[in-house]
C-alpha cells in the first residue's frame, strides 16, 4: 500500500509541476498574447485599418525606429503608421522567423509593396516596388507593445537611399598633436 501511495504521490507532484507552457504547446499565455498583438499590428499595416491599434500598443509606448528619431505615445505612433501606410499600396508582411517570450517578440520579416507617391528622401518613385527585410523587435507589458525597434542590414538601408554601396569613409589627413 505504501508503495502505491508513493507512486500516486509522485504522479500528483509530476502533474502539479506541469506548467501551462506544456499544455499550451510550449508557450505561456503571456507569450501567446504578445504574439497576437504583434501579428495584429503587422496586419493593420496590410489592411491600413489602425482603428484598434490602441488594443495592441500602450498609450505611453515609444517607437525607436521613427524616421527622425523616437516617436512617443500612441497617438503619435498611430499618426506615423497612417502616414507611412498612405505612401504604399499592396502591403504584405511575411514572417520568415519569429522568436518570442513573455517580454519580447522578434520577427525577421519581409516587406513588399508599391510606392503610392514619390519619396525623394528614400530615392523612390511612385509605382516603384518595395522589397525589403528587417528584424522587428517589440517589448510587451500586459499584452501591449511598450517599445519597438527595427534593425536592417546596411545594404538594405543603402538601397533605400538609392546607393549601390556604402560610401567610402571620410579621411582626415590632419595629424593629432594632443
């Protein structure tokens, strides 16, 4: 009897020690919620519908990948998204690889679309196809993005700026005498 009690107790301890991660396919509920928010933000760019963006981005969020530096606050981020998406049509986002935990979601993404307007600052003309890749990383708290960063290969950035390659480094022939 004692032997069965020990086996039964061990079984109960084993069941009790199973986290919800095992039951939910290896992801915590927090991670799942973060991924859902991340995907909803990406989908908003494809549909150009930002009406529910506040469901996925915190009011005090910071987007560190703004064109002129950090964009602070939900209203400013939403306005930036609307302006950016108006400059493109046929937007598609393909996730090539994704990593997530209870705090961060990182997606290696391929973006395609077509310029809807001339964008001289990016050396792009209306009708020109857009085809680029980047790593999009967002930090989440309570299921909403609180921070976002974009990482691109230097060659991708140079293409966007209309350069075939990196410019040569500046040379300074002055001798430092300090």
